[in-house]
């Protein structure tokens, strides 16, 4: 994506509101928006393969693991599973993939540690610095389908300076269920229009907008690798767009 400054149609009004203190809180999607899940999973898979003497296409494995994310949450939505947090859903998918990719000989402790790779994801290069700047003027919080323990451990591991951890686990529903976005505003003691949702995924932003949250789009073109397909380009309904968190901080005056 060309690195240039670009604003959505409602951005000037949003920036005026931010300057006036009317948008005191920013909530962030995490997987793909704040952290580079794919490279992190590949890296730990390769390390596991070296230690265990296994030859596995870890890029394909990582993509398959992430591809199981939405279908596993759908099982919860349909009532096929009771409320099940993301750690447990990740483990259900992992057990299937270990068989499919012929990954054998792992102890239960090794399987558990690999499943918790999602607690150890690395941030995008701009994430920590950008969040630190944004925190000067705003409350910053997660709003992720990750469970609270996962998001807390990730923040500790990656140095993510959240003011608080908000998770779909608190609503016992998964995004894009509208109740998750409404709960975030409620827990922050704010009206939805006082909260800015930041995400690299337009579907997440569209759902947040239905509740009344403001929207910020920060594309991550390398989320699915060099040749992967990620959301790109702004839309008229997006309030503000930026190439990374540092530019977002600049646009919001942080």
C-alpha cells in the first residue's frame, strides 16, 4: 500500500471531536491489527520442528490454524458448544491439525505450550510506540475475541501498554456480535460515540459502527504473508484511516 496520509469522509468531524475531548477511549482489535500472528506462529513452529526433528510446512500450518478460528467460534454461536474461550477453541483446532500435518510424538506439555503461542505473539513494528503515544491522550484497551488471560499474557510478553483488557469473554459472545461492542462502551462508562474502534478488518469496524462506535482503519497488508489477501483501501463510512499506529497518533494529535 502506498504510504500516504488519507482520511475517511467523516474524519474531519472526528478529529474535531477528539480535539474537544469527546472521544476519550480507543479500543483495538488485536490479532492482525496489533500483533503479527502469522510470523509468530511460523517462528515457533519452526523452532518446535528443529527440536523434534520434524519437517512441516509451518506457513501452511499457521494459515490452517487461523482458518479454523471463525468456524470454531461459529460452533459456539450455533450452540453446538457451550461458551468456550479462545484458548480452548485454539486447542480443538490444533489437535486436528497435528493429525492432518502428521506432527507426532509431542508430549501433552509440548502441545499445551504450542497452543499458548497465541499468548506470545509479536507486535507489528509500529505497535508499541504508536500505542504509547496514543495513551498520552486516550484510554486504550483491547477489544478482542482473545480471552482475558491470553490478552494479558500477550501484553506482558510484547510490552503492549494497555490501560485495560476488554474481551469478548466478558460478554460470553464473540465479535462481531453487537453486544461485545456495546459492553466495551458500558464498561468504560462511555456512550458508544465516545469510543473509537481501531481495526485492520472492515467487518469488525462495520459491526462496531452499528452500535455507534467511531471507526479507525489501519490496514496490515502483510497479515497473511507477502501474497496473502488483507483488507486494503479506505471506505466513505470509515471515520479515520492511517497507514500505522504512529500515523494514527499523529492524526489524533497524540
